[in-house]
C-alpha cells in the first residue's frame, strides 16, 4: 500500500501552509501530487505539491481522481460529524 494515494489526508510540512491538512486529489508523477484543502475548510487551495512536503496521516476518504472541492468538503464535514 502506498502512503501517498488519492483520497489520503496529509499534513503539509513546508511553506506558508505548514501544519494544515489537505487531501490528495490526483497523482502527477513520483514527485508531485495535486492537493486541496479545500480552501473554505482549511485554507489550502488546490495546487501541485511536492510529496516530500507532505506527511500522510492514517485518514483516507473515498474519492475519485479530480473530485471537486465541494464534494471533498462535504465528505470531510460528514467524517467530522461521525467522530
């Protein structure tokens, strides 16, 4: 099982968004992924991120490649209500 996969919730470790959570939306290649917060929820907008700047968590949401920010936000809010 790969640590970085679509739907994996990660914490950014570098840059101005360090310490904030994001979700991997797409995998570009072995070094980069597309991650989204989404911005309304965590302050991280959708962008290309180096995987060396991400710390994967055990959390994973069930999404498909290139899921919209609105769908991700709804799933994350639903997960928060469960816990």
